[in-house]
DNA sequence: AAATATAACGAAAACGGTTTCGTGTTGATA
DNA sequence: TATCAACACGAAACCGTTTTCGTTATATTT
């Protein structure tokens, strides 16, 4: 077990000072060719690599970014992480992932753990509990300390920081509009409670599209699920009583499950009833029929978030100017609607 | 923007030495009650938190663990990460996630980045390219440096370290046995090239189960896909010509896609043809019909890996004794087989 | 030959902690 | 009253770098 070699080791071995070694390895003009070659050869031979921690302490830069998300077993978040990872890695940053598991306390604890020097900045998406409580003091403290934060997808306007979202309202609007244009008359929405910023925006888009028609908005065609978990019975009941001819769902799972229910009833998709979901995940792609979705471009979102964060981290300027980047969703047409 | 406060700041403000502050905050017996109270009150007031980086440098312990996996957009890996995260967090560790994207080079680069002090140990699953090349020098170097490594799922026996795997052979054996017991006569396997250690083990289990019957093994009933990507045409052709009455697939996607193909042909699942896949992901759960799978217990695997790693990291003893933990897979019965 | 420039290197501070080893003061003991 | 513990604290080393600012020689200029 050959332990890592340090500058001090090289200095001792070559009988020069630590400073000389450090400079020699950086190809400093101060050092003679002879010495540089000697030092560099020795360093290469013993596979010297500078200690990241020491450099971090010196520079007050860790080259780590902290990502705090509610869950990782969701396709959307997973693609965002991938986007962050790719971009951050390309710029020499590592990604520390923390899971809040939709819990306010865990979110706070994770941030505190990381905020004490472990990271240069945060990229995060709020836990549902945090959005429910509306308590953003942990975020405010971190930003007050001068640690840059980028919020994505599940954001709040109460914190001054950079943000990346997709235009959820537009996505829902376009999807609903699609149904309307196809002559659908009983367009339902299956969503979650409004404390999730995204659900709220999607509901708004749905309302807007319907509000522009002569049909208007029928509140009873909106089903609000109380949690992210599936309440299968209430979906079943909703579909049976309201008999929609088109359903917009705020996620894949609601949509896929609903499709199955109506198929069991003998309805044909998309002729008798059409479906559009949110999130372009593996479920939509392999569902039967395949599900038309509003794609959120998670990977793009991750890249953008990472870019904004790292740019801010590396900018000397202490501008207190924050921007919100709004990505456009895309309707991915598949077999759950006529086309 | 109130920057973080340091020991030095407190010392200056309270007109004591840095050592006194440090000891006072640790409730050292050396320091008088008066001083301790004064220091602690001040620290609390200004929300002092020790700098992780400085502590890491001093202790040569980062409390970070590096996780290097091929991909994150796979349900299995995602659950493993969740398991690692939960366990590691509970023991005060953070998780740095790096993606090799199935590339040998990226795997090497990622490890090198982290091995220079950023982490206390590695948890990893090999990229397919690494398994193909059979080049494990990057792993050997890291272990030679005394950095503990835990390999999970996609492992190699060429590196001496702790390992966590599920008994893939057993899983495939049990699944195949299930088909046999149900009287299936034409049992097919859809797998990938053998360089993936898991595919190899699964194929072995399939062979073993069939070898124990009078049917024996029909090599033509095994379809080897050349990559992880779907080659839809070859699956279609395979199913049409071989006409199996049961299919074991080494992942969810092959299975779900195959089910759709045979349904289009008018076959009934599970009566005419049954399916079992690997990986208990969201796809299996919401497929129509729902897919019976060999569950790999990713979360458990993650926990075990994290436990093994952290135990090793924190053990003073320099034992060079490594263990391999084998988890038992479970057959999750759903509607794609008769039951 | 004296003054000055330059090349090549080292000492030391700094980053923010922890920890060992003094050291000065007080009170108790001989 | 001299001696010795105990107490409460500080100085300094250390972790591994980077970087500034000397400090020597040697070479160049006048």
C-alpha cells in the first residue's frame, strides 16, 4: 500500500524546498530548467497528484456542487441529474447528491451539512413538504452567506436566486388545446394538490385553454389527488362517473394507470378516449398504447441549471442580479391520441 | 451577505486564543465554565459551524463517499443510489455521484478526480466497456493506495475488494423453473452479450434449469442482443420464428416490448405465452399485463454496499480480508404468468 | 571595482481547524 | 515560607497546498 505522495515528500527526496517543488510542477519561470525537469520526472514517477482538500482549503473553492432533490427514483429528476453531471463534469466539478425524500427536515439538514464548505453552490428542487409549509429560511440563509443557489422545476418566488423551469402552464395549455382541436368535449384533468408549484401551473394552463372555448371550465372534470401516491379507487370512480373523452394527467403514472382502467372497460384508446401525460419517461414510451406526453427536457434543465450555477460561482463580480430561465415544453405525440 | 465566521473571528472578538475557542466549543474540561459559556453563546449567536474542508484536511477523512455507476437513468441503479444515500447519510456521509456512461475512460477519469482526497472510499458498478476490456488497473491502483472499494452488481473477481451482488444465476434459475413447473415447453431467453457479468450469470441459471429437464437446452431459443439498446426487428423476428410459450428477459424493456409484439399478433398473455423479466421497476408494475420479475433489491444492495464501505473506512485495523455478500433475488409474481 | 540587475531558490504566511505541550497563576500542603 | 498540584489558558505544530516576499549568488553594467 503505497500511500499518496506529497509535495513535502518530493522536496525532502530531492533536497529542495516545498515552494520550489510547487513552482516546478507549475512550470514556473522562476525555476531553472534543470530543477523543473528533475522535479517533474520524480513527480511523474511517483504519480504525484495534488491533494484536492488542501487546494480547496487554500482556494476556498471545492469544485463540488450540491444537488438536493426530493427523490431520485423519478425519471424526471434522474434525467436532470444526468444533465447536471455531464455539464458539471465537463467543467471539472463533482456532484454531491442529497435526497430530501419530500421531507422539509431532511432538506434543511442536507443543506446545512453541505453549506459548511463542502460545496460551492446548490442546485435544488423543493420537497413537497417545503412547498406546503412555505418555509424557505434555509434557502435564504444559504444565499445570505453568499452561496449561489439555482432552483429548478419546483421553485419558489420567495427566494432571490437563479431559477430554471419549464413553462408548465404552456405545456398544459398546448396539450389541452390539442384535445380541443381534435373535437374532444369532455376533457378531464387528473392532478395533485396545488402546493406543488408545477401542478398549479399545469392546472392553470388547462383552465386557460378551456376558458377560451365555449365549453368553459367544468370544475367537476378536475380530479385532485391528495398525494403523489396513487389512490386507485378515486381515479376509477372519477373516470366511471365523469366519462371523459380526453384526459390530461400531470404525470405518467396517473395516465398509464387510467389508460388501463378504461381499457378494461372496453374503451378504445385513442378513438373513444385520449390521454396525454407529463414527463417523457420510460413508462410513456413502453406503455400500450404509447403515451403522448408533455416532455420536460430534464437533461436540458440540468445542464442549464449547472451552467447558471457554475457561471455564478466562477464570476468574481458580486452582481445581485438573478435570472429565471424558462424552457419550452414539447408535445411528444404517440399513440394515446389520434394523429 | 454575512460570510461564515471562523474560530479566529471568535477568538479575536472574545480576546482569547483560537485553541481556547476550539476547546470551549468541544466542552473540554480544560476550559473554565465561564469561558465555555461565553464562547458557546457567542458561537451560537453568530451561528458558527466548523469548516468541513479544514476538518477533512486535518483528519484525512472527508466523510464523502464516491459512487461511480454506468448510468443513472436506470431504475435499478437509481434504487441502489437511494439505498446508499439513506445509509450513508445516517452515518454522516455525503455521496458524490459520478456517471461513467458505460465508458472505460470516463470511469477512469472520474475515479482519478475523486481519489485525490475528495472521498474516503468508492462504491461502484463497472461500465460495460470496462468489463469488455477486462482492464481493472484503475481499480487496483486505488486499492493499492489504501482507498477502500466496494463493487456491486457488475463486479470482477480480478480486484481484491468487498463485493455485493445478487445471485443472478439463482434468479434466472428460479424464473425458468417456474416456467418449467407450469408446463411450458418452448422457453426462450432474451439476453445481451456475455461481457456483462450479470447477463452471463442469468444465462447460466436459465441453462441450469433447462439442463435439469428432459427438454434440454435449445441454443436457438436464446437471443443475444448486441447492445443495451433495443434492436426491435431482431426481437420480432425471433419471436415469430421460434414461437416460444414462455420468455425470460434479462431486463424490463425487452420483456415489455416483447409482450406488446405478441399481443399485436393476437396471443394472450399469460395463457398462450408467459413473460418474466429482471428488475422490479416502474415499467413492470404498470405494464399491461403487469410483468412478473426477478427483483434485485437495489435499495438493499445500496445499503449493504454503504455499510461495508463505511465499516471498512472507519475500521482502524488494516485487515486485508474481503468479503462478497450475495443477496437473494425474489420472484415478484404479476399477471404476465399464470398464477 | 563598485553598483546593479537577474536568476534561482527558500522562508514563511495563509486557508481553518485540532491537539500537544508548555506556562503562568492560584491554592493547598509540608 | 518554600514546594507542588491543579487549573485555565496560549503557543505552536500540523494537515498539503499556494503565493508573496525575501535572500543569495552570479552576471552585467558603468
